[in-house]
């Protein structure tokens, strides 16, 4: 009987302890669920959600190469003369014929070309001709796309007797024929005046005086200036490859024909 009573008492104690533990756990859970009271500060800022770094596909830009040796037909926009030209002066031209590649216009009519004079020399009073050299450095498309180029003129139609060598040097005409004409004219004039004044003797004296006057005029006068008037047509040769971005050439305006103003007629 005593063993049974002790066993019951132990069971009751265990059950009581279990119930007490359950009550304590329930109280703690309810206490944890209670709000902390009114919120007196702003909630912490939530940072931006980090995006996964997905590599973007970068398409390669189309490159178009206009090879060295290509000729550009251009028209001179500002006249050049050794009378007042000097090294460093700007030269302005525009294209008058398109350049195509794979049935596509890559350099349209009306594109602008800029360059500068490398040197300029006036003709001498006794010998030496006027000459200047230019170099083309910049190409501007109708849509504003601008690229560097290296080019030099190879031929020019100026309406005069200027010549151009393989380095793009423009040389003016010589003045020997005009000098001889000047001396001959003054000699004849002097001879005529002398003959009227003193007969045959005066003829010789007048001719000598006239010839001396003509020679002096030649020595004091420069030869013809080298001159390319506005409207002169030239061929420019690219001296190195010209690399262009294909995306920049997707324009709708490919240039329009405009009448070329011919250079003024000059005495040959």
C-alpha cells in the first residue's frame, strides 16, 4: 500500500511540474507578442535591392575604311593668292561628287573639307615664281560628323596657268614673256619720240632711253602671283586610310547638287 501511495504521489508531482512548465512557456510567448508601445522614430531606411549584374551585350560598331589613294573632287570656297596669303591661313572646300562603297554613299556631296596653307612665297622681281602649298586636315559631313584626314591636292582647274606638282605645291605662271613685252614696248615708244625730236640720231637715243626705262620697270615689278580663285575645282588624294563609324553615316540627307561657280576668266 505504501509503495502504491508513493507512486501516485510521484505521478502527481510530475504532472504538476509539467503543467507549471507549460504555463510558464505560454506566458513567455504571450509576453513576447505584446507590442513595445508607440513608435517614436522612423523605421530604418531600406537599401535598394541589389540587381544581379547581368553583362550587357555590347555590339561592335561598324567601321568603314576609305583607303588611301582615294580621290575627292572638291570646290574651293575661298580664293588663295600669294599676294596676301601666309602660312597657317585656313582653306575651305566642299565635295562636289559622292564617294561610294558597297553600293552605299559614305562621303556625300556637300561635305566640307578644311585645311591650311603650309607656306606661301610671292614671285620675285627678277626671277622666281609665286607658289604655295596646302594640306587638308578635316572632313565634316552634312550631319555634323567630323573626322581627321590627311590629304593633298593633286590637280586644279583655276582658269589660269598655275601648275601643281605631286606634293600639292601650286606654282604661278612665269613673267618672262611679259617682261620682254614691256621692254620692247618702252623701247619702241622711246625710239619714236627720239625720231620725232631729232631725226635718225634721236631715234637711237630714244630707243636706248626707252629700253632702259622698260628694264627699270621690269626690275621694280614682281612677276605674276600664284592664284586659285573661289570656284576652282581640285582633286584631293587621301594620303592615309580614312576610318569612319558606320552608325554615324546613317543619315537621310546624302547631299544635293548645287551649281559650281566657275572661276573668273583670266588673261592667259
